[in-house]
């Protein structure tokens, strides 16, 4: 099953890892089925099963009526931490090895100084672990989302300038004392939607976050696509239509356009200072100006989606972000605009995970790291 060119200890680790992954994938599964699937003998499989049982990584499954002993992974063998570093809040969750959320909490960020963010991360971890009642369970890894370059682990081009250059990966790893994996927040939202949201089971889709800016996370051939510079999906600097001044970020452009229109009419319930929420509420109340602004915004979103899908032929575009989540107002006009812009329009759906998409992706990221490291760290093979 494994190469004979590595040491005996390494062979044992790889064998145990293969068995553990197979149990996770095939649950519930018997020794005989595992031996058949992995191409090894029943005695060898028995020893691997005994080692994983002793380490608390698997357990006997309740599979009465089958006549054999079946096994499944222990979801409570460890927990993972997911963090989302925003400009106003630090959001967090603790999940078990099945990805089941055990606790969820947000902490306001009075300051975005790196030292404050790190201290808040430690505080949030402690609160979540206490709330989840898993004090005796090892925290195995953390996944962290934000405006972070996964190649360097540093924050870049953040709305809060204090965060720019923050070595999030290294500093959080030191403070939390566990492996920390970092990723761009929109990419993580795409990972989350592909794992447990609107993109589940799909190989080619995009998560389009429309809020203070516009960004896309791309999943192509079933994998997150970052691009050569890690900038795949950074479409906020492309002017998508003629109705907007070439300003950025997106919500600012939307509001600037709305304020210009407001100055030209009195036949509206809208009043300054305008917010995206007030415009959405007015549109729901039937206000004509607000409704026309929604159509313009829908056209802009459709143009962004068309830019993506013309190149990579997407099956689905998932809308998220503070603006994009207003599906009752945006879905139909976005779909209509897409149909007029491209002969191969993708489906358009609203995020099933909402504001939790990035955290869900952060948990998925942490679980991948745990899946690779948990067996070697728990099972003595010497």
C-alpha cells in the first residue's frame, strides 16, 4: 500500500493515516471492508484499528444488525477554531472534527491595532472553549480569514489601515499555540459555500461578495483557485458599467450614485444620509427611486458576474456580502441582466450561509490541517 523507501516508523504513520482517513470517508465501516479497500491484510488492519482506538481517534459504531463490528471517527477527539478578522468585529467559532459548530461568538474591535486583534483572538478562543464545554479537548488548529495574503500570512489593502502588514499567521500562531492557516476572507466564503452551502457538490462556481467592495472567490475543478499572484477574483478595480463613477469600493460607488440621483428628485422617501440599508428598505416599500437604484445595482452585479463567467464558464454565482444578501430585491433583476449579457448565464443564488460563510470556510481550512496532522500527533509509532 505504501512505499518501502521510507522508514518503518514513517510507514506505520502513513498506514495509520490511510486507515483513519478511510474510516472518516466510509463510516461506519468494518475491518474486513477497510482491508479490502486499502489492499492490506486483516491482521495488519486489526493492529491499525487497535492503535486508533487506543488513541481515541475512532470508536465502535452503533451498527446493530450487521453482524460485524463497525467503526467511525470520534468527532470529539479534538476541536478547531475558526476566526474572521473584520474591520469592526472579530468573529469566531469552535467546531468538532465533523465540523459541527459547538459555540459561536463575536467580539467588537475598538481598535484594529495588531496587538489588540491578537489579544482579542486569545480572549475569544477562551470564551468559545468555555462555552462549548471542551476544556479537556485539544484545540488542534485554527483557520483565519480576513484581508490576508495566504502566501505571506500578512494583511494587505485593509479598510482599517492599522491592519496593513499585520503578520496575522505568525502572530496568531504564537499567541494561540496551535497551527494557524490563513486565507482571504472571500476565498474562505467560497470554500464554505462549497462545503456546506449553495455550491455543495459543484466543481465550478464563484462566491461574489458585494459589500464595501466587490470580490470573488473562485472554485474551479473542485478546488479553490487563487491565481498566479493570489489575486484571482479581485474585480473591484474593474469598472463594470457606465452608471457608476470609477470609484471604489462598491458600496461607496452605489451610495455616491444614489446621492446624485437624490439631488435630482423630491419624489422619494429617501433622505440623507443614505445607507445601503435605507435604500433597500425604501425599495421594499415601493419607492420608485430606490427601486431604480436596485436595478442599477443589479446590472452592475450582473456585469461583474459576466466578467467572471465569460472566462471560466461558471455553473453558479453565489451572492453574499452586505449588499449581495438582499436576494428578495436582487435575484430576479440580476438573473434578467445576466440573460441579456451572455448566452451562457450561470445560475445565481443567494448564499445559504449568510454572514457565516467565511467562518464556515475557516473551519473547513482548519479541519484539512487536522486531517493531515492528527494521527502522527496522537499515535505512538516508535
